[in-house]
């Protein structure tokens, strides 16, 4: 009677191996594989000051994966890293962005060389960008700075592009990871 049990064990082993191989072949992974945090060096700014926002993207998964670089976008898509303000009443102040769409078509490899960073497990990508509060028309008060890191949408790639991405050997982050902090905007000193 050991024979049927051995067949069952072999079948379960094959199923687990197949599941493992499928997982290794993923081209896109959910945003839960990364941690995204924003911060500032101070908590209040005077009128007219630009706010320097620091960000950190960390691979918290068990395998290498590609994450987006700051602001890089393809036309007509929006940037991968975006930030805006929310006032005490819940009103959002979202700025626009301008970009120069290249008239030259890029290969998927050229595009990802500009857009993507490979992070091994535990590695992180850090950077800063400026939020010009004048562009948002903000008055003095307490605000929440909200930001989001947005990965790639596999639906926006052709079958050939998805196939080329799969050959990189590491998956690309999809979805969105948000974070927020509170800041105070004060009147300028006269």
C-alpha cells in the first residue's frame, strides 16, 4: 500500500515544482514587493520656499526586481513618481507636468535602460525632488503631502515587448505604492 502514497507524494512534488517554475517566470510583480517612503528634513516652510521631498524605494521581496526611476515617463503616460498636497478640508492640490515627447521611437530595451532600476532583495533607491508650493497656490496651514510610486502596466505593452521584458530575467513592479507626511506652510517673514 505504500505505492499509492508514493504516487501522491510525487504528484504533489511535481505540482510544487511547476508552481515554483511559473513564479520564476513572472514578468510583473505586485507593488507589495516594495516599500515606498517619503520624508523631509524639516516640517515647516515659509511662503515661497520650495519643499524638498526625499523618497526611498526598497525591495522587500526575496528576489531581484525592477522599480521605476523618479519622474521618468513615456509619452503620453504620467511619471512613475508623483506628489501632491491635501489641505485640512480634504481638498487636493495636484500640479501638472510637462514633458518632451521624443519623436524617435525607442526599443523596449532603450526605454527600460532609462526607466528601470534593478534592486536586489534589501537594496534601496533614494532620491529627492522639489515641490514648488507657488505652483499649487497654497496658503499657510497644515497640509498632507501625498505621494505615489507607480509601476508599469503590463496591459500597455505589446506581446513582443512583454516577451522582451520577460527575457531580462527579473520582474517589473506593477501597481501603486502610496505614502504621506504632514507639513506646515507658514507666512513669509516681512
